[in-house]
């Protein structure tokens, strides 16, 4: 039986398979796909990251199906015949094919770059006035959390002296601090544990359904703030302030860790994130105040005003 009809049909079969492999990209939600190793997202922003991850895998699968299909097609239909032993015609170059395998990878990379840049700009966008602001302080070998909140509800009772501990934060962020933010803090050591779960590290409390701005500062070396089910992490760099915002949408206690090798006890830089109702969050702030944890811990290394405010256009 001649193999010519099969050769003619194979490109059609490969094209159909490629369409089937990529058609799921039209699905409107990330729930229709496997998470491919990612944890379940617990913030309003995390599904965007998960969708980008799934889309990258779909693109890789489509390219893999096409490449393996062409390899198998060459192996099956261009194998040496038992009756014909002559050397087949030798092709030195084929300009259309060479142009194709140059242009197609450029298109693939450009598409992935577009979606990555689009999602990155969305994830790093800052609101004018976030509902809550938390200064996350990394230090060897644990974490501290400055809650920039008006705990007593009186805008006239802000502690200007306490805010001097936040001198490492650029003015473009301090201008958004709430009025009367006397603040409370929580600071951990490697031996700190969550009293409910027993997990190691201090616990960062967040309100469900309300936007939180994280201002990341370091007092020594580079760390990285990573809350695993946020599907997001960002470096904590001395002398450079990183900022991002999330809106938690699921209550529970979640694990966090330092994702940057920062020294001998890097593996002990663990923490917990407890998402609760807004009412329970406010109650926790008052509990910290009652324990005497008012004011703020030092946020970072000392800097001159020009150095602190040098990066005017940072997202």
C-alpha cells in the first residue's frame, strides 16, 4: 500500500492536533486547567499569575506536539526503503524553511513577552490610597511587621517620633500613610512559632477582602518575601524599597519564607500569614497595642535623603 496518501494527510492531522492542544486557551478561568504544581491562589491578584503559568505550559505543549510530530513524521515516512539503497537527494539549504524556523521562535517569544509585561504591570500597579499598609522588615534571621495603622481611630494621635524608625522608606510612600498612624509591630526570631498551628516563624495578620500594601525593607542583606499561595515573591533589598499590593480573599493560615539565600540560617527565615475578617484584624492590632508593641521597629539601613528618594519612577 502506498504511503503517499498518508503523507498528504499527516500535515492536516498535525494541524488539527495543534489546534486541539491550544484551543483550551480560550477558556475564561484558570479553574478549567490543572494548576501544574502551583498552590491554590488565595488573593484576587494570584489567578493572573496562575493563568500566565498555565498559558506558558499550553504554549510549550503546543510547540512540543508540533516538534515531536514532525520528528515522528520524518522517522516514519522518510526511513530508508528496503528495496532502494541509493542515497536520497541532498538538500543544502531551504530558504523558506530557514526563514520559518527563525521567524516562528521570534513570534513565540514576543507573545510570551507581551503577556508577561502586561501582567507584571498589573501586578505592580499601586492604588492611590490602600486600605492598609504593612512594612515588612527582613533581617538575619527572621521578620518584623510594622502595621501602619491608626489603631485608636483618632487621626490626631499619630506618633511622629515613632515614625522616625521608618526613615528608610522613601517619601513617595510615606505620603500615603494614614493620618494618626501611631502603629503597632510584631517582630520574630528564628524560634518564634505560630501559637495555633505550631509552624515556625512570626505571624503576619491580614484582613480578608481589603487591599494591603506591602513595603519591603531590609536591615542587613538581600532577602525575599514569599507567601507561597500568593504565587508572588519580591526581593527585600537594603537601600532599595520594593512595594506591591494584594487583596486576600480566603481566610486561613498560610506559609511564607525567604526565597533568597541570605546567609547561614537562611532556612530558618520562615513566617506565617493569617488572613482573618476585618473585625478580627482590628482586634489583633489592639491586642498588640495592649501588649506594649506600639510604634515601629527600625525599617532599614540609614540613608541620606537624596539616596532614599533617588528612584523617582519606581512602580
